[in-house]
């Protein structure tokens, strides 16, 4: 899952070297924290949050297939 988030984020931003994904493993839910450079935050969020919403939907669908829930948080 971490690789999937990195791939999506690096495809969207101007500075792919600044993309960092941290995985926090829990019993029922894995939380992924996405960090990008300050100028690229708007590109990740998108208009009215549609881009980050789509990334979250893809992540949830992929994680449910593995039998575990996942959440994506954008760290500023």
C-alpha cells in the first residue's frame, strides 16, 4: 500500500523527491501519512479535495481486498 500511495503522489507533484509516506500499523486499521513539499500540497488536495478523495478511495478499495482497513492523512 505504501508503494501505491508513493506512486500516485509522485505522479502528481513537481518535486517527487520530497514525497514521504509513513505507515502506522494498527490492529484493525493502517494509517498512512503522506508528506509533500509545501508548494505541492495544493496539487495533492486538488479542487475541492477531489484528488485526495480519489486517492483515499483507491487506497480503501485496495486495502479491503487484503482484509484490512486503511486511512490516508496529508501532513502539512
